[in-house]
């Protein structure tokens, strides 16, 4: 089918999306207005009255947390009785307190408890970087609303002239500038009758209203569980006035972002393009499909529609015999159905790049994004400036602490929504990086709500009650359905799995290969089959404390150690011998195959064993490296929060592959490699003479040559970006020269500008160029 959306049609679609809400309190669906009555400066009116019941509130908002909110009969309703549940406006932000503004909203209490925390409007939500996305997670501001039959502004309050109970109340707030201050006036009236029941004025410093604006349920209570406050819902939210910065482009959804890959199948399918498009969790009456279009000869051509997976909320496209020789524009279209029968298209566009042959392939490599430095702008913007041909995220797109509000492990729907809203922070930060670049995105332990993951071939944890943080024992703590949904969010756009047969438990397998830009990539899951530490009788975080750093304990390995597992080992061996369509190889996996860590979580605390690393179990690691060696591949990975460049040894030092463990995007749990500090012997320190480098035997008995390491400082700054920089955050960059058969490796620090050439842009020891032959021990680098 061929379909073109003309400019006239686009304007028609835009007009259909503009709705006017009644300023009154009755809960009626929004009605459509004519295009001529709407202007870009039109006040923000919520569209909930014309939105089907569902969890996701709409692209104009960020809900904290998403799983605690839903649209019910035109109201945005909070399902939780805990504190500080909020809905932020994304498109409107208060930036100029020298100008007037108005805010109004209907508020209704649906459940009453003794520990009522009130509800209403929050102004002045901001943080140290004055940025709208990161401010969405700030749980403080200037509150204006109702609590215990009182009208409040900050700490000033006045009683209503009647008892409200569960009657819907309309709040009308006006703000007038007053020479460096703002005079706030709020009126409360009953929605049903319009009767005025309270009025209050309060003069506040101008800076206290600047920032994000939200509506909040239980604003007086803490966000932790068990608060037992009231339950509130909101409708007819209206923002107007010149004090607002209006940014329609900040709308996030319905289409949140896309990821795609392009790979030479070396078969009848030719080059295969696979693309994933993400939405928020929709309702049963919402549209459940997304359309993909590409631009050919100046016309938009439909490549069909695909259904949204209603667990992962992603639609997947697979297009064979893709023309890889030229760049092609694409767009995905989601037609949002409204309660009044209208449809509003949401269009997200980008580029499918041409296969980069005849020149070096340039890849950005990123890992681990702890959200204390969200939205990671220095990293995201520098990667965008570099315009890589390929982007690789090696895992931990989320942490359990993302966005606050804890984790939910069951039942399934709130648990997966808990995961998704954390995953959405990843897309929110990096969607412009991924829009035009092929992307590989691996799930790791935190992505499946585990502190550590020893997957044991997909087995469930035998005693999850003994390991509530999933940090100490083998197996998966979450059910198969949850893990598989996480896999689909991360890898469903990857090249087809080499062997899609699930683990016996039903957990999906995604290891695969990709040929792109004359480079062959093996994509591994180096935790899914890994042995659990209890099999060796060791205790994570305790075994090895006080042990001699130079003593290699033969008891730390299980009897039949597993790392990659037989299936992946067989794949890796086959892949290593297959050179069709490429000249260089790289292995992409979650973490490094050596124990390059001596201290954590401070430079004073020596912890001999890091069983989380893929240096353990030692014999299985040697087996994996021996297989990988034959491919002459560079190993690219992450996870450790510690940048390192090292060469593996099996039979002797420096006889096998090099590994580049990239800096964390935003390092959380700190690790240090300080072998000199604990008197670990070394040989053949590199010519650069940097401390902590040379040939070592790690704690597991593995041979490893550490060429460079990005030793961090202790993070102390109150500024999120400076703190991330202190903690050794940043990103990696690899240039594959398929003519010279070399890899050039860069390890960039966090808080830099890539356009300014400076010797402090990179960690000590980088950049480095290695030759393909060095991955089998024919070494040139000294």
C-alpha cells in the first residue's frame, strides 16, 4: 500500500489534536474546536476528558510513578494512598516570575483516610541544573491546595466555610508579579454548584515559583510506602499566562522513541532492517497498532502496521532485502483514538543510515545509567555530536532505584509498569542519539530487577525469600513473563537470534550476530547461563575478606563451572570461523572477562572477589576466551563502572583478546582497581608507566594485562554532572578501520565538550590503537 500524508492532511491532523476543555467542573469529554480558534499560544488544557481509560496519561505529562496513576472516566486518578504522587506538565514550564500566570484544576478525594496528605498544585519544582526532565523527580516545591477542609498556600492556610468531604473542588490560582515577589491568590469552589468555599492570598519570593509545575496527590506525606493518606483525582487542568515557557516539542509520546538495527543476513533475505517503536501502556479501547513508512522518490510509502506487544508496549518491524546502499527517511505513526471517535496521529521520524562501507566504522559504547545524573546531557550531547555509525548500550539501562518510589515485583501488571517507567527514562535521555543510528541494547542484571545475575540457564531462584534484593544467589527472581517482556524492550529490534529456542524455563534467548559496515559482531548474554555463587559455597561480599591478595583459592570455583553455556560457546566458535561479508570482528557482551576490581564501594575497602565479573568462574572464563581468541575479535563490554583496557591471557600472559570495558554513563556503585595499593605483583608495566597497570594474576587466577584504567575519585559534589564526572563516568568510542585492520579506542570523561580538543577529555592511557593480530597475541602495543 502507498500512502502519502500531504501538508494539508497534516494540518488537518494537527487541528484534530487541538481540543478545548470546559472551564467548568462537570466531567464531560473535551469537544473539538475549529483550527482557526486555536493558536500556538493557547493555554494548556488537559485532554483526559477525551482519553480512553488507561495507565499512560499522555505525552504532555510525566506521572510519578506511572504505575500509580490511570485515566478513569476523564479523570487522572491516583491509585495510591502514599505521598508525593505527582503529574508534571512537560510542555509548560514557569520561567519568568516577572509575568502573570494562572493555574486551575478540579480536585476530588475518592478515598478518605485519617492521615490525609492533601492535594493540589505544586509550583517551583526545580533542581541544581534547572532542567525540565530531571526536575520531574524532585519531590518538593510550593504547594497550593486543599487539606483537612483547609485551603493552603505553602505554610499558610484558611478553613473552608463548609465541610467538603469527597465533593469535587475547583482550585483557581492566579499569580501577579510584585517587584521581586509574586502575589498568589487561590480560590476554591464546589464543582457541582460553583459556590465559593475559600480564598487565600500569599506573597512569596519570585524564585519559589520558577520551574516545573505539577498536580500532586498527598503533597504533605512522604513518598515511601505505607503512608495511608487520601486518594485523589484531577481533571480540567488549565495553565495560561506569559510566565510560562511553552515547548510543544517536549511532548513525550504516544510514540516515545524507536531503535533499529541493519544487518547483512548473507542469505536470501539480504540486508534486514529491524525496528522497534515504543508507546506508553495503552487501554483496551486505544489503538493497538503502529504503522511504519519510508520515503521513496519523495513519497511516503507504507511498509505495513504491526501490533503493540501489550506486555512490553513495543511494536516490531522486520523488513528484508533492505536497500543498504542509500540513506532512507522513516517515520512511525500512531493514531490515537479519542472517546469522541476522533483520531489524532502522532508521528516520530528518523533516518535509516546507509551501510557504512569503504570507510572506518565508528561506534559509541555506553553502559550503566544510574539516574542521580539523569538526563546525562553531557554524554548524550557529546555522542550526538560525534554522529556514530552504531550505538551500543551494554546493559543496566535502569536501576531499581530509578525515579524513586521503590520496586514492585508482583503482580505482573504493576511490576512491568514499574519497570517500563524506569526504562522510559533511558529512552527519554537517549532517543535523539538512537533516532538515526543503529542501536544494540543488551539487558543486564538491574534491567531484570536484580542486584546481580547468575542466570543458571534461566532457572528461577530456589529461595527468593533469602535474597530479596536478588544480589547473592543464582537464578532469576522475576517470573518468566516479566523477564521476557524486559528482553523484548531491549533486543526485539536486534538481528534475529542465532537459536531462538527458549531456556527450559521459558526465558527467551537473544544471542545473535550482526554484519554491518564490514564488521562482524557477536552479541552475547554473558549472565544468562552463568553458575550461581552458592554452587561453590561462596558468599558474595564476604568470601575473601581479609584473604591474601596473592593467594589463589582453588575452592572458589563450582565443580562444573558455566559462564557462556554450551549453546553460546557453540555459536561463538561457529561465528569465529565465519568471515563472510566482513574483515574485523567484535564481541559485544555485558561485562569484562577478568576481575579488574580490588576495592568497592570506597578506595579504602579491599574486596578480593567480585563474582559479578565474568572473570568468575575461572575455568569457564578460560574456555570462553579460548573460543573467542580464534575470532581475533575485540571484546567490548561495560557494567563495572570502571573503564579499563586489558588483554586476556589463557596459556600465557597476553596471548588472547583485548577487552574495552567502557566508562559508565553515570557510575553508581563505585569500583577501583588499585593493585599497587595492596602490593599485588605485576610484570611488564606498559611504556606509558601509569600506575596500576601491567601483567597481573587476578583474584580468580586469570591472566590479565591491564593497559589503562579510569580510576575514579570519590563523588562528593552536589551538582549531578560534576559528581558523575568525579565518579569516573563517561563513554567509550571505537573506530574500526577495515583497511588497516585496526581498532582505535577512546574513553571520554563525563563533563567535557567533544568539540574542544583537550588532553583532559579522555582518561589516562587513552586513546589507543590496536591491530587485529593483537587479539591472538601478536602484540605491537607495549
